[in-house]
């Protein structure tokens, strides 16, 4: 395995990129989808099963882990990989986004954010320096800069102020991260939907210098069209030779559109969260297993899928265990969804290598347009 | 595999018995513990994982399955084995016990029991004939007679009346079951804590003739001492050459005491239910993972256990995921508990074969008396 963190761009097709990130904990084939293991577990999954879906890397949430079980405790127990029994790479977010979306009584200053825990009301402080410390204690392989992200829509002045604060925090994150061979620090571009602000942000980050760059401030309620609008130009401000990460995305068609526009990495709770609420993502779109039309259906979710849910169980069974509120429903649907997402990424990686991404994308949309199989 | 159902007694040690039940779906090593898959799933477990713990047979609940998804639907979908992805033997109970404990508005007559579903309030009828039909539709390998079981303590007159009703229902069950090669019908001995009634019941059942015999009416709140009191004599009323099944038992020391007294098969929700509430059974007794003393403990539940929970996770992790209400807590603890129960059965099978059951039992109690490992 690699001693150092590196990124190799292997092929491009239009703006779509096929590459590999090498880390001491293993390779990450890009474009990559990262399942989310918020509280040191990908919900409803054994880590061996997550690996079996083809995931090369997981995302962990700094905000949740700092509150429970705490970064210091995870460190004492040997780090997050050992704690949660996942030996491949882990990316941790900075905590910034979730402080804003989940905590109570936030107070934002130049120094950082003071907030109250949503778990027990205890008071905490996050800053670039503290976020770097927490992510180091967790043992994260890819560390994210601590940033601030306003919800969209927001007026341009607020977006510009916030972006410039995030750029100052990016420099402090870089300084606090220091030199940690084998570990990477990613900067996060902000700037909302304003090209000039995106460009200013990218330049500031590149000036500081990072191992990878995230396109931040998207997937916060702006809609797919606005997101793609930014992705049409924003990745071009970033270096070709570093990985590009779109945070918190998304639905399958969001992911395909992002890869098409030059994104290399994504994460989202959607496949696991959907699985726990009876929703299965297939090449034909989304299947709601709670729908009574499945109750006598002996067919699998997707005839062509090789995941355990599709190989071994009927829609009728999945419907039954959903109705009976049995845990195996969430276990099987989450496995299916994560398997489907990884298959989607593999399909795109193969297509980019073969220079047939456009044809692959057309087929992707055609299959979805067909819709789910007809009822019995 | 065997074409027919058979039981072979391979060794005895005192009253403890080592044997094998052969069925067209595979062998069941006895003494056997049957995990409970109430609603066509052993809660929190994939069936492959249940098999990996060493379980040769599962129990399914007629009452739950007849209400949802219904026996007719399971039959249309190819039977319970295919439905729930379990190819080894399945034993189904008759529904009688759970009609009494779970349903509303029961009305008991000589003919059977009318009741309202606890799921949706719909009205249903169970009788020996209907129970046999449901268990046939489910595709059960070992079918239980439909019986009636009064809660203990109950006065002897009530127990005698109930037992005699159950014996008439046993005859009707036998008649309705008919001749089904490869499938077995077990009778259920009743009679409470009165030796004369137990003997009368056993004689009635043997007169009818069954493939196996359950000791019924125990594990209904009478306590271990009263249960062992009945087990000290009741199995002796049953034929040596047929398997003996103690329904709904129990804690590890209940199981050991039952095997010692000549029981071959048991089932209980305890290992799976305990797993979902943070309780782990080990050779040193029960560990409550929610206890704060585990929060920094890097040691596994049991150093000597080879289950995935003990091989790959610390008590600190299990405590964390319990506190965070993560599904993996129930998944791992259930796996551990079922693994421990099967290891317990294997230990007893080996000890009986080697003629050292008494020594094995002394060691079992000595390890439990030591208690859990000391806090860090």
C-alpha cells in the first residue's frame, strides 16, 4: 500500500474523470461514493457487508463523534478504524455543517462556534484548530477543513462574508493540520451560486494548497438545477491533479450529473436512510416496498441485481418485514441501496475508462424512464 | 439426506441424551436449541448468520404468521423456508399458546378458539384442524399439536380439564395431520405440576402415537424450581426412542437443567430479545452493556468467544452503539447470544458423548459463579 496520500487521474471522458486515490489504508477508486457512518456505524449494516458492496471508503461525522463517544475516547480505544471495525480509509467532515443544522444555541464568531449538544445539552466549542484536533484523534485519513456554510437561498453579501470567513478558517485549518504523512487535508470551496465568489474561493484555497478540494455549500436545499448550474463551472476553478469532492450528494441522478461535471467523490445518507424507511433505489427508479402491490409479488426488487436482498428475497417478503417492523427490512434494503450505489459508480468508472460515458448516461436515464416493473 | 423423519439416540449420560433427528431438510443434533423466527425472521439477524452460529433448526410462530402475512400467502410464495431464506428444518408451534397470551377477546369452546388479532382487530378461528392446515401451508417440518395451556398456578381441577381437552385436540390434530412423509407431528404433554395428570397425559399421547413429544405447560411463570420439579419425573413417562421438546425455555441454566433431565430440544426468544435490549449472555453470566462501566473498556464481551461481536468489537463500542440506539448493537448482541447458546449446546452434546456431563455441568456453574470480568 501507498505510504503517502496521492491522487492519480487515469482517464477523462468529457469532464468526467476516472482516477485512484492511494492512501496507507488502501486505494479509493474514483468516482467514489462514500457511505455515511455517522456514529461509528453505517446504520443497519455490518462493516464487512459495507465492504462487500464495494465501498472503498466511509464517511464519519465529527459533530456526532465529538459528542458521543467523544474523540478523546475513540483515540484512547485505538482510533475510529479499530473502534468500528473498518480498516479501509475514512473521511471525516469538519463538524461545521452539522453544528449549524443540528445543535442548539449556536454562537458564531471569528474564532469559531459555541453550541449546545443536541444529545445532552452540554456546551461545546468548535474552531478550525479544534476540528483538526478532533479529526486527528479520530484517526481520519481524509480530514476536512472547518468551514461555515449558509443555507441557500442567501443574499450575495452574506454568502461573500461567509465564504471569506471560511477561507480564513481554511488557512487556520491548514496551519493546525500540520504535516501528517499518509493523511490528507481537503479545502472546501464556498461562494454560493455566484461564479465570481466561487472563483475567489477556489483561488484562495489553491493558494493555501490542499490535497483535495470539496465543492461546498451545495445540496443544502437549492435544487438539482441550481446545483448543476454551479457544477457546470465551479470544478474548472480547481486543479486537475487533485480529487474533487461534492459533499452530501445525493440521489442517483444527482450523482451521475455530478460525475459528468468532473466530481470524483461524493457521500450521502440517502441510500442508508431510504433503506430504513422502506425505499429501494434500483436502475428503474425508486421502489416503495410498503406499497400493497408488492404483497404477493414473488419477484426480487431488481432481477439483475446480485445483492443479498435481490438474490434471496421476494418483494412480498420485503413488504411483509416492512409491515411487521422487522429489523431485517432495513438491513436488506440498506444493503441493496448501498450495493446499487456502488454498482452505479462502477458503471461510471468503466464507462469513463472506455470513453463511452455519454452512452452510459443515456442508458441510465432510459432505464429510469421505463419505471419499475409492472404489478403482477 | 433422509427421506423420512427419524430420531436416533446416540448416547446417554445419566438422564441426559445425545441424539440426532434426521429430516429431508437436514439433521438436527440434539440436545438442540432452536432460535425463534416469530414473523419469518430471527430478529436482527440475517438467516446466513443464524446458520453460522450453529443452529440446525428454527422455530416459527403459527399465530403471528397466520395473521401476517397469512399462511395462504406464504404457501402461494413457495412456503416459509423459501419466503424467509432458510433451507434447514423449521418447527412451528400450534398457535395455541400465543392465542392465549397475545390476542384479544378469546372464546374457547370444545371446537377451538375464536379470537381477535392483536395486529388489526380482525376475527379468527383456530382449532386442531385449522392449526394443522396452517402449519401444512407454511411447510413446517415439525408440526405441533394444537393444545390449550392454563397459566400456572392453576387449581388442579382446571389443569385436569384443560389437559383432557388438549388430549382430545391431540387426537384431532393427529387425524387432521394425516400421513405426510418427511414431516413430523409432535404431541404435547400437559398436566401442570401434578404427576398423576402428567402420566395420564403422556399415556394418552403415546396411545395416539406421535413422532416426538413436548413437555408443555411449563415456562409459564412457575419458576425454575417448579419446572425442574416436573422435569424430574415427566420425561420418564415418554418413550425413549422419540425426541422430547421443552417449549419456551429458557435461560442458560434452565437449558442445562432441562438437558440434564432428559430434554432433547428447546426454543426461546431470550437470546434474541436480550440482544436487542443490551443484554449479553456469556459463560460468566449476563452482561448489561448499557452499564457505564463498559464505556472505556477495550476488552470484548468474552475473551474466549469466537463470534463476530467478540472478535471485532470492544465493550466500549457496544456500549456506544447501545447509547446511540444504533441497530448494529442489537445485531451484534443477538449474534453473540445465539452463538453462545449454540456453543452451550455443543458443549453439552460433547460432554454427553464423552460421558462427562456431570463434570461439564459443574464447570458451567463454576464459571457463572465467578461472575463477569472485573471493571478496568
